[in-house]
């Protein structure tokens, strides 16, 4: 039973990400975009309970009817829910209660996974696992935010290294004009927003073989990039001024030396590491300062088989919009992606905290332009 | 001198739009997106003074050095400026002072237009005229907002009719898959955001030959469209709930009868008129309710030679992003379009208040998704 | 008919205050506390129409039923109203319409004033006149704000002098401990908040015979008063920091020289003039810096027969609360004062823009602690 | 050593209040006025460390220099601090770290309390104990808020009863006009805001011998008190409408039955219990509806020797202002009370969660008018 094995792997990995935390770390929500770790633990469990066990497992007993209110994220179809900014106000259910909830649902899921299932049910289980993997990445980013914004700046794990692979000498991959195909096709799982595979026409372009490094970005800072409106979108410039932004998130200039908050606490900035934790505005401003641009998502996907990627989610110049022929699934699952297709930008690739095997070349990640608590970076095009 | 004649026509048209106003109407700014009419009168004049007369007309005397602070809209290159939400707090310069300012600049421009000019200067004059035409449309939309949100709902002009041309029987124009070219090419003026002309691949699609009518949109309202989250983007649904939206702007249900604020004051809703004053969220929700979608801007442009358009700015499913090869002009003029290319949606066509001859098939208008004080409408695709 | 003569005097004085304005100046509302001058002109008229003519003058025709919505200030009993922050968004009714409204109501009032009236009606007319006098002072303060916050800083009237009477040598009036009586008694008009006259016990105290001068306040500024939290209430210190306050309103340090916006435009600060335009927080901080305090309103009233006062509203250390035995009148008039008796501080005296004869020794003015667009000053006690 | 014994009692009582909590409950801050319990535990400890041990105990080693930043509440003299609304974002220091901090400081304090001390030091220790007692009451109110606003509404302690002593038949205590003395005098501890004892003149008045009961307040609700503006201050009426207030805090109308959140979870409302958890606005509106008023703090204090009090903090009609002769202590301790003497109302008495022996007849508690998470009630006067 591959699915059962996958289920076990995914569920355990979630809990192992949380293992270094103190109980208090599971509770807080310093900003609206960050969710408390215990909420992620409950919400991913609620997904299996709500969409698989409740409708399909005979004799299943709901763990606690009030949990639907607490752990529903954004599914309007499934009733009212705690508003997002209130998640950090909830001390209960306690972590131990949520762990009992996980055990309760896991036990039922193991029984359920013993049964024969229709392809639809199997697809839904796979969706639940991919969903939990997405929350594994969010757990990492949210935990980093919680600890990294605490005045004590505690380490998450003194042994966990950050991606620091030396950046290769940058070169340019030249792509010929013509019709390309993008979007998912073939076997295996994909999200609905990767469908359907379709043709796009691309003109000649070049795309960098490497990500922008911290050292390169430092040049932008030191040449006054954050003080020159010419490189910025108008709303990006407002963002810089209103938030007094002078560097990427987690960068601190202390006694003339750039420091960076890592899994191991505050460390000297690794200049050869790929730049991380920047907003779309910063990515676009940096590209403008270089006299270049960001790739579109189609350009990225067409070139990606020949590129090395996976350390940073790479901001593209594409807005998050439906592909030709996109349709929403009926019911609550249809709320998964389509309703977010406005006002966000697409990111491609994967990051050092993306679960292994989770992403693929057609994967479409998306965030609002000012956000930067994700592991985001820059690849240039021209 | 065609340019001189054009200058005279455009400048006079601006003032004739304002002719029905009372002095008080020139002053107010009920919301941030609406500017006081006297600000438009001054700002369009400031454009000619700042970018043409000051650098190029020998012996020109600036009308008042403080006006730069008052009438600069968003040009960071040209110094500090009154913040947008404060425009309605300025009782001075008075309307008569601004009219003297217009006379002063017009006199100098007429002298200037007698001279021989380089193509660059000529292009800048043409840009100034197109800029003023854009503000003519904004004058109409802002005046409608100012009068239409006054509790007395005064008429703008008792003789001015709204577009009411009966909507033809809807039919579908079928377009074949293939490579199309979009973007401006050839002689004459265009904005930088229409450049450069480039190829796009489009799959098979169909596009409606007519705009959605008030009667059709009423069906959406009456079937509960504003109360069913399934048709809405997540941020659109928040917008509906936070603003308690139940109908397009300027629609009022009074004693069971739908009324609509027009140039002639409050009138019974013309059911056969093309729908107007809706947000992108409403356009997308209506399309979703119909089981269809909005066209992309490339689909729109490829089909438009065979369509009738011009009564409504038509929301597309395309975000406002740079075309391949887009570059910003150096200096202040480079701030015209490029820095707004994030978080907005493209509208195509023109509206009943667009100056005659101002728009064209490659024209790219753009607004944020929730805005609806412009003359916006819906054309469906599938 | 004294009342008729008073009516004529008061109504004309209101219009003469507005005489130097341009039409545009009547319209704007730069902050919520400031009302557009045309609103004051309409609202004072609405008071007579609503509370006197409509219920009492046979055959009176309401000028325009929609005006109640526009010109009601805060009377919940009299229907819904334009919310305060929207007053500056109303271009209509135009100034000329409001002037016709004033003529219409004045004509009717003159007829009404010919008749015999009960004491209750007479009292209501007198209240209407005192109400309009209060708005005369607000007209001055609001006009100063509108013109003084315009980047062009136009003069209101080049011939209108500010109070500049040299401050006498300060001396101290010593008051003996004992029972004093405060509150209004006797003939003539008073507001309900001055009632009833009652005994208070005061300990020994001393009160300054003069107001704090600009020169004295400059010492506070120059000794770092705005940068030292020790002199400030906690919420005052937040106010200083959030608003970056460094001087009284209308003070500008230009090229090392203190300037002050007056009726005649920007002028060098008159150091011997009594300090003006300060918040309660600043008054209390100054007193604390001097090692003294502000008087209570009872101390002020007990001493005032022996003091010269009338140039500045003097902040006291008393909160605005009901006197013993205070009762609200039934009906809308009962909303005049009582419902504001929380979260405000009492000011005593009068200012250079208070109508002659309007104030008296028992008069209780009141504002919220951070406000300073009124002509407020400081008298010390110890 | 009485002081040492007192120290032990107070410190242990704080921890016993927290004993029923889960670790997660120590962390959250649902609204700005509520602090996380672990913050109270740390802050009260920080007070002893900062004001006693650091300056006075030779050889004392600061537990962690970063704790000053975390646990300073509002003392500007003692450096920068975590802003109040961010306290709930801090998962570290963990509860166990704070408990070690308490042990560290307690050990040092026990050594310190063995020594001989000046009266000044003794007074400061006593102040520290009274300070911690104030936080004990805040711990109760904040814990009730945290658990009572959780959708699961967990009980704090299934055995802890709420005050439910039957309200006596109400009678009126009549007080004769004359001079009374209020304020603290004599031996023992008092806060600086109770000084100095001084004379006040009071007219004849009557004060209720009992607090308003839930049953009495229900009559106000059922007669439409929350829907009739006439009983409310203007800002109270805005508060009712903006927050859609229809009952005291923790009251829920479920299936036609009034329920109330208690230490034991949600329970049927005890109609004979004294009303609790109301704002000043509600207290004043109720009094107005009864045709009565709230007592002033002087009236309360003059009558209190003959009254039973201690179940509810009783809102008075007095603003929180300095007594005659009030002076702030020099240094950080001077920030204890004086800087809050604006915009708040005085409450007298004590509540069911005030530590035994903490309050006294001259005690002046104070809160902003809209707050109601404290155990507040109403006593009428006339």
C-alpha cells in the first residue's frame, strides 16, 4: 500500500519539524500571514477528517465538533471559522489535545487506507498529503518568523544548516523564439492550477543559470538602491517608505557588519549564499537596477529543464491567473486554488524548506507582492 | 499647424466639461481616487509648464513656483507634492486663479507652438495632449462621483443623455487557435505600455459580440449572486461583505424599483443599456455565474477588429504587466506608466466619456480590482 | 424688541466673519474637528428652522426637507445626518443656496419675533443666538485652520491684528482656604452645564495674574521640553511622538527664526503675546516643567473676579463633568451639553475670537486633551 | 521579619493563581489591554530586580540583561521596551525560564530581606508587594478574558465559585451636606495618588446600600436600554453602535436564556448576583435610565464606612485627577500613577478577585470608560 506508506511518512515529517519547539512556540501568531504551529498541526488533520473520514468512513466518530470552527482555514463551504488574525489568541486546544486529535485521525485513516477506494477517493487522499506538505513548508517559514522576531532570537536547531551552496559563475541560457508548451501533463499528481497544458509563444530571451547571491544584492544596497525611487514600482516605493525597508528580512547591520538570522541563530551573512527573504518589489527593483527583468512563468518553465533550481522560490513577472481551460472542481475542494487568482504574483521552483519531491517544473506558487517571510529569491532574465 | 489646432481643441474641451459646475463642485474630493476638478485643471496645465515651457521656452516666467507642490501628481523626479488624499483640503488656489494659470500657460504654449520643434519636443506635446484627454475622462468620472454621492443628487446637465443604445442580440465570434500579433505598430501616437508589437499564441476561443446589459446583470442579482461566495474571488468576497455590496455603483432600489444616477439625476434603470460601474470582482463573479469567463487582453485585441466597442471599458482577465521588450523612458516621463505595472487589471476598449479619437485597439487602460467609479462593463468569453 | 435686535446683530455678524472668504474656502474640511464654513452657515440656520419655526410658526414652509440631513450636527432626536468627516465632501448646497436659506429663515424669524412668546420660546430663541455665537468662534478657528494649513498660507484679512497686548509683569493672587460658591445664579442666559450654583471647598492656593507668554513657552521648548517624557502624561507623550510635535500649532522654525501664522499670513512670532494654540497635554507639561500646575475650574472661577481674562481659553485641571444637581432638558435640546460630559477637559475664560459678551465667569468650555486649533492658553497655579 | 513573610505570601499567591493553567494559556494576548500571564510573572519579578536588587544588593547578578526589554511595562526611565500590543507575540522566554527567573530573584530577595534597611528601601519593597498584588488581580481578569474568549470556553477551575451573595434589599443611606475629609492619612502603605488627605464640600446626597444586581440590569436591557440613545454619552452611544453591544461582557443569550461565563465555564446567569463586567458608559446609561446618577469618588469615600463593599469595582462619576498637593516621586517610581491622570474614570471599592487586604477606603482605581474586562459594577446615588 503505497498510499498508506506515504501517509505515514508525511504525517511523521510534520511532527518532526515541530520537535525542536517549546510548547509556547506552538501558540503565537506575530503577524496575520504567520499561523501558530499548533494551528498547522490541527488544520492538516482537520482536512483528512472533514473531506475523507466524515463522509466516507463508516462508524467514524468526529473527535470534537468544535474543531471545525477552529481549524477551518478558508473553506466557506464548510461553515464559519476563526478569523485569520485571531489564530494567535487561542490557547486551547492545547498542543497535547491536538496531538491526541492527530492520533485519533491517524488511527482512523490507517483503517480507512486498508480499504479499497475509488480513484476519486485516492485522488483526495493524495491531495490531502500534498496539502500537508505545503503546510510543512509553512511550518518552517512560520517558525523562522516566530523565533526570528523574538527579541531573544533563539536558535531553532543548532545543527541545522542553511542552504549555502556556492553560487556558480553566472552564465546565460539563450532560448530561441517559438511556441512552447507549459502546464502539467502525464501521470501523477498535480494541483488544478497547473492545468491544462497549453501552448505559448515566447520571443527570444536569455535566463540566468544561477540565482542572485547575497554579495550581488549587497551591491544594490550599497549603491543606494533602497533610496532611489526610479527602480521601484509606485506601490513598492510606498512600501519601502512606510515600512522603512533598507534590507531583506532577517538582515541586521550590527556595528558595521551584516548579520543574518538563521536556524542556528544570528550569524554573519554568508555572502556567497543565494539571496533569500525578499518581496516581489525588491526582486523587481533589483532587476531594474541591473537593467534586466524577471522571467515570466512561461519563460521560466520553458528553460527550467536546463537549469538548476530548488533553493529559492523565484519571483516571476507573471501575475497568478488561470490557465486556458482552467475549471474549479465542484464543492469545497474547488476552493483550493481558483479563488486566489487575483492580485498575487507567481513564484516558480522550490526552496530549501520545500518537502523533497513536493514541487515540480510545472508547479505554481503564489504570494502577494510585499510578502517576504517565504524563502524567496531572484533569477534574472533579459 | 495641426499641433496648435489640436492643442486648442483639447484645452477648450477640458473647460467645457467643467462648464456646468458650480464653483463649490471644483473643490471636493469625497474619496482618494477622485480628484477635485480644479486639481485636474491645474495638473494638466502644470504638465505643459513643467515638461515643455520651463525647459524649452526662452524667457518663460513660471506662473507660481508653489504650484509645482500643489499640482504634481506622482512624479517623484519633480519634487515633493501634496499627498493624494489631501487634494480636497485645498481651497486655494481658487478656481479663478487656476483659470488665470491656464491662460498664462496657454499664451506661452501658443507662442511655443509657433516655433519649429524637434521630433522629441513634438512627441512630448502630443503626450501632453493625450495626458489631458485622459484627465478629461477622469473629470467626467470624478464629477459624476462628486454629484452622485451628494445627498441632494443634483443633475450634471439636464440635457446630457447616457449611452443607451439597445444591446444587439448577443452572438459569438469564434476565433481560431494560432499565433496573433498584438501591441502598437505603425504611425501616430501610442503610450509606451502598448509597445512593442509582439506575437502571442491563442487557443480556440469565442467572444461575445455585445456587452452585458443591465437586464442580464439584474438576473445575477436576483438569483442571489451577491450572496453566494462560490462565484467570487476570495478577496472579492471580502470586498462584498466589508462594503455590503448588493448592486453596481449608482444603483438604488427604491420602493421596489431600481433607480440609477445619471447625468440628468436619478432615473429609472434602463434595462437595455450596457451595464456600467462594476468592479473587476463583479465582472469575474458574473462570468463565473454564467459558467464563462472574461477574455484576456490578447484575445480581446485579436478579436476587436470584428467587434463593436467603445461604450464601456471592458475588464479583462489580464493583469497589467509589461509587454516583451518594454522599456521606461529616461527622466520624469518614464514614470508615466511602467511604475504602475503591479496589482492592477487591464481594461480594453473605451467608454462613453472617453474623448473621441483618444483610444484605439491597442490601448491598455488599467485599474485596481475593486474600483468602479469608471465607466466599466463586461464582455464574456468562453 | 430687544430679541429681534439681538437676532439681527448675531446673524449679521456671522456673515461678516465670512465676508473675506473666497467661495472655495467655504467648502473644505481638512480634519474632522474643522467644519466647512458653509456648514456653519447652514447649521446655525437649521437650528432656528427646526426648533423654532417648524413647531411654532403657523404657515411656515420648510426651505428644503433634505437640509435636515445635511445640517443636523449631532441631534439623534432629529433624524439621521451626514457623518462629521463627510461634511467636506459636499459641494452642494452651494454657498448661494445656503445664503438663500438664511434669507428664508431670517424672513420667517422676523415675522416670528413680532409675535408674543412664552418664556419657554423666548429662552429657546436666546439659546439659538448663543448657539450661533459659539459657531462664530468656530468659524474663526476653522477658517484659520483651513487657510493656515494650505501650502499657500493666504492671509484671512491683511488688516486684522492678533491679540498682542503686552503681558503684565506676572504676579500671584493668593486665595484663602474656605468654602466658595461656583456656578451660575441670577438673571440672564446661561448654558445648562453652568447649573446649579453650589458650594465647593478649596484649600489655600495661588493663581497667576497673567497668561504664559510666547517668550516663556520658548524657554520650555529650548530647554528640551518636547523631548523629556518626565513632564508629560503617558498619553501626551504618545501624542508628542506619534505626531512629532515640537511646538504649538501654527509655529514654524524657518531659517532659525520662529514664525507664526496669523490673520495676516505668516509673521515673525510676537514674543510678548500670550501663548496660543496648545493642547491640554502641552499645558500640563509646561506647568510640570515649571514645578507648578494648572488651576481647577473651581479655583479659576473663585479667583476670576480679581483677574483679567478673555484673550485665551485657559485649560484647567478639571474634567468636564456634571455639577451637582445637573439635569438634562427633555427632548433634543437636552442633547446640547450633557452627553459630552466624559473624556474632555474644561477651559475657562474666553478668547480673542469669542463674540463680545458671549462668555462669563461661570462659562464652561470643553475640548478633548489633544486639540489645539482653538485659541487656547495657559494660566498657572500653585 | 514581617516583610519577608509578606514577600513569601505574595509571591506564592501569584503562582497559585496560575496553577490551573496549561502552558499555552500563559502565552496569548487576545487584546491590547490583556497581558499574557507569563508576562505578569516576569514583570512583577523584574520590578524587584530592577528597583531593589540591581541598585542595592551587593554582588547581585542580573538574570538576563535582555529581560529588561521584555518585562518593562511603561517605565520610560528604564529604557526601551516591547510595545504593549506585541506581548502576545513572544513565545520566549518560556514559562519554565520565567519560573527560573522568579527563583533567581526570590533567592536574592530572601538574602536581601535578611539585611537591615532604611525606611526608603522598606517602602520600596512594600510598593513592590502592592504592585504584585495589583498584578494578581490583573492575572485573574486577564485569564478570564483569555479562556472566556476562546471558542471552547474552558473552565478555569471547576471548583471556584463566583461571588453570588444575595443582594440585600436596597435601601438608601442619606448623607448630610457639609465638609468631609478624604484621602489617606495615618500609618501603613498607600499609593501616592491617595495623598494628600484634604477637605471637600458635599451637598446632601443619598447613596445605595447595595450594588445593582443582574436582575435589575436585565430590566434595563429588556426595556431597550441599549437601543435608546437618550441614556448614553455621545461617545458611549458610538461605542454601543460600533461594537454592537447588547449586554455586559461574558453574557450570552442562547436559545432565549441568558448564560454567563464563569470560572466554572458557561453557566445560567445568576440573577441575584451583583452585576459585573460593564463599562463606564453602561454604568452611566443605567443610572440615567433609573433617573439617578453615579456617586462622585468623594461621596463614595465619605459614605463607605457605613456601606458594605468589596465585590465589584464601582464606577464613580469622577475623572482620575490629582488630589490637591499631589506630587510625583523623583525617578522611575514617580511614573507609577501621576502620568495616567487624564482621560480615565475612578473606580472605588474592590472586587472578588482583589487580593485580601489589598484595597482600602481611600484606594483609587482607574480605567478608561469603555473597558469592562475588570470586575466592575454599579452603585447608584441621587
